[in-house]
């Protein structure tokens, strides 16, 4: 039943930020009588849609939801009160609200009303689905995901700069899905000049905000990223850089943001203020190294193709990090390997990244809630 909630929640991937992905079902006599998911910020929450779908059949039923029901007034009323009014008998919660300030209050309210509550069902899967929401709520910045495709000898392009295509169509299809799940995708000016990317989901689903970082604004006057009829683009640069180019971009509908210091952290702070939760870095090695160095990347997704291109000056996915010993290398944790046709996808988290799991105090709170204390 909880897996059904997760499937429902995924229907809104890329569209709910700054809110989480939440799905809910109502079960009576072993039968699903209502279901719903949260479609976007400002709309009712998943439990409300599920209760509406169930109608009178919700009385005495069990409600499953992958995230603790809210117990506060925001854009919408508390879901706990909707559950109490519906006179449900039991609520099964996948994970506790990750915000230490509010965690457990929804569960407490339901129990005070005489509703049985069980927590932690499919907890790991629930945490994984909303890892970007956890990052945003607990650490006040979006989750940064570095994605790149490379050959067996660690090159993302030939010495000439040609890079189409490193990996298989199946791997590229996964990247399109990944974009659909993220709120923004970032590249540097060199990627715009060399590849003229589109950076959309290619019809898979939601299109992320397209972001370009360029100190010099030495960018082509015509590019696919400047076509904003379907997808907006934001260019970040240094204050007072090339006013003529800024004007040209503005005239095409591209937003230009001047920063006193153009750093990945400054851009991520701006995106956080816009309400974004997940940011996909599809940049070159120089910008990737800068983003890693200032903790703007927590997750790495590396597509590896069974090809060898060689070339002493062929670019690699990550530039200079200042390390000169292998023992200094950044280590990935929670690593997963996945075969995609002839390619491999390696996914992991930087050891230096802030842990997205529950911290000690919140974990203690979860244990108390599980015991009903």
C-alpha cells in the first residue's frame, strides 16, 4: 500500500517544490476506496484528495501516506484535521516530517484524537523519494546533483571538444527523465558555446528551469537556451558585465541576474530563494570542481560508456580540486551500480556532503513516536 502511495507521489515529480512529493490512499475492508497526490504548491495535499475520492467510505478506514500529515496552517489547512473529521481509524505514515521543529506534531495530533498511527513503513524508499525536500528543509539549500557521461578512460569529449554522443540512447533517455524530476539544470558558458544544448526533458515530463553561469557573458547571440517560449532561462553573471549582451538577452526574454561574486553557492542560494529543491549540474569539469569545492553538490550520477577516446588534453568530468595524493580523493558513499544496455550508471553521495538522513535528535524523536511516547 505504501508503494502505491510512492507511485502516486511520483506523478508530480518536478512540479511540487518547495513542497514534497506525497501520495495517499484510503483502504477500507482491504480495498482501495480513495487515492490522491499533491500536484503542486498551493494545491490541496495528497490526503485531502484521497479523502475526497473516498467520500463516506473513509469513515473507519486506514489511510496510507508517505509523509507525516501536516498539522499547521500554510497555504492550505492542516491535513490532520481533515483526517480527524473524516473519522478514519488508522493512519500509516512512511516517514516523519524532516523539519526538527515540526517533526511528529502531526502524528501527536492524530493520536490525541484517538487515531492509531504507524510510522516507518517503506521508510528508506520514502526518504529517497523526498531527499531533495529533506535537503531543502533541513539545510536551507537545494540538493545538488552532478551528472556526467564519460568514456572508460575518463573523458567527456574528444580533444577537439566533440562529445555527441558518449553514451547510448537508453542512457540519454534516463537523463531526460532526470531533468523532468529536477527543478533546475545548470551549465557554464563553455557548454553553451560548444554544445548549444536545449536542456529540456524532451517531452518526458516537466521541463526544469535552465540556468547558465558566465562571468564574461562571452556567449553566442543565438542559442537554443535563448528560446524561452516553452522553458525559461536565467543567466547569472558578475555585476556590470557586458551591458549590451545583457540587453540582448533581456530582449529575447532571458532573465539576467547580476551577482557580486559568481559562485556555485551564490547561485544555489538564489535558486533556494526561488523555491527550488533539486538542481542538476550538467556542466563541464571546471565548473563541476568549483561546485564540489563549495558544497553545492551532494549527489553524483556518472554514466560510463565502454569506449576509449584517449587524448592528453581531452576534458574530464571534474577539474582541479587541489588534491595531489590519491588518499585525498573524495569518496562516494551509498553507491549503486546499474547496467543500462552497454553503459554503467554509478550513483553515490559525496562523503563531504551533509547527511540527508535523520540526525541524532530527530532519530530519537522517531523512535519515541514509534513506541507511542
